[in-house]
């Protein structure tokens, strides 16, 4: 674990770069023992990064030793991207962190995960909608993810705690420091039913550039990101844009055209980057959750399909669809261990052969 912790500590080594290095050399430890001439041969690894790796190895390893000691002392889990507890929805994204620091009790791979974000300048309207939204998630036993900030974020966390749903605060600083400090009591309750998550090592302060990085984790962990209120240049729009780039569902709460805190949401809807959220059923229909709750939704008999003549990747997809029925593309990716590019290609081939059909809400099913 020492080398896995040390690699992302090296300056300029982000999640994507770290995984490129690990894939090329076979392990984090092998990266540290690689000579400079071999590092220069790695695709997209420039001279500046090679010098950073070569010059920072010893210091990074020393720092990693301290991290391991402190994590054990403070009960912080170090989730390397191959760890089964690492969020599956995040794992296969190109810029996912190599390592996560997690303190809490919630399952980061809950069946249903929703991210709720919004402005720090929340209104009574935003508070009421957020509480209604979270209440609608109770019957789905969803995990609620947000960024622990003032405004909509903390309202979402508190609403989840109130109704007994687990909630995760994704931080732009290290997990031992609560920011903002005013939310310390909330985080104490979250650790009992939820938790705190960060990609930053102990001692990291909440500097401005780290917030957009934090937002990609919020977007990447969830089945859908919902923006409740946002100004025209609000930070929560970054989360929405990232979720959209990941091909994840995005919803936005429409608001009065005269309200500053509704301008961002209204623009997301107008530009077709988000589906309007007006009631819990909107979300249920978008993610196909409503069928799962229907009392008349009996399992459909699917005739057994002989998979022996199909290539391995197609077999994996067909097997999941045969066992689970209509399945979201993100869930297919997790269960088949296929990233989005190869999976989309396999699904297209199966659609063309008439075996699989695409459904609304990015669902796929056997014909």
C-alpha cells in the first residue's frame, strides 16, 4: 500500500496520469523503480513530469509512511482504485482519483446514488425543494452525495440525516479538517450514517482550485446529479457539466425567471443539458425507478439464450441482461467490467443483430 499512497502525492501526478503509469509499468511500486529513460517512453508523460517523479520519489515515500500511520490512527480508509470498496461508478472514468481517503460507514457502491448540488445563496424555495427531493428518495434507500458547502449542499446532507438516509460529503480538503467549520456537528452525525470522502492527503487546505476537482467526484459517484438552485455562474454548474460529460443524467429545478438563484438551472434546462425536476416522479421515470416500485411489476420470463457462439464481451453483456432485465448502461459497465467505449460498441453490435434494444433513461434490455 505504501507505493499506492505515494504515487498520487508526487507533484503533477493526477488520477489519469497515475493510472497510465501503473498500466504501463504494471504496479505503483514499479513506477518508483523505473529509470528516467523508461519513464520518457510512457505516452503523454512529458519531461517536466519525468523530472517531478524522479526528484520526488524519496519525499513521497516518506510522506506516504506518515499517511499510513495517521490513517490507521484516525480510522480513515485508503481506497486504491482496485479496492472493491472504491466507488464503481467513479472507477472507470478517465480522470478518477487513483486513491481516495474515506471515513464513514456508508456503502459507496449503494444500488442508487444521487448527488444534490446548488448555490451557497440558497432561498426558502431551494430549501423546500431540497427537502422534498430527499424525502422522495427514502423509498429507494438512496445514498445522497453533496459537497458539504453552505446553502443547498448542507441542506441536502441535513435532510438526508433527518429521514435516515446515508449521506456522503465530498471534500476539497483532507478529511481530518471540516470545512466550513460551522458544519462540524453535521459531519459528526454523517460519520454515523454516511461519511466524508476526499482525494487529498492529510494536511491539504481547501484552496480554490481543488473545488472543481472535488466536483468531478460528486458527479462521478452518482446515477444522477440534481442542481436545485444556481446563479448564472454558480460552481454547481461545473458539477452539472462534468456529469453531462460523463454521460450521466443531470436534472435541474426550474425557478422564477426573476430569481438570480434560478438562472443557472433555467439555462441548463433551456440548453438541454438537464431534465427538469419538479417532483420525485420525474427522477423515478428518468432512471426507470418507477417500474421497480410498481406492485404489478412482475419479473418477465426471458427465454434462455445460448451464449456459446458469442465473443466474450458480448457474452458478458447478454448474461447481465438475461439475469437482471432492463439495465442502466452504468450498471452494465460495472458488472461487465467494460469501460464506456468498448461497452457502447458491444451494445451497438447487439442492437444491430436484433438481440438488444435501447430504452429511455440509458437502459438496455433483451428484445
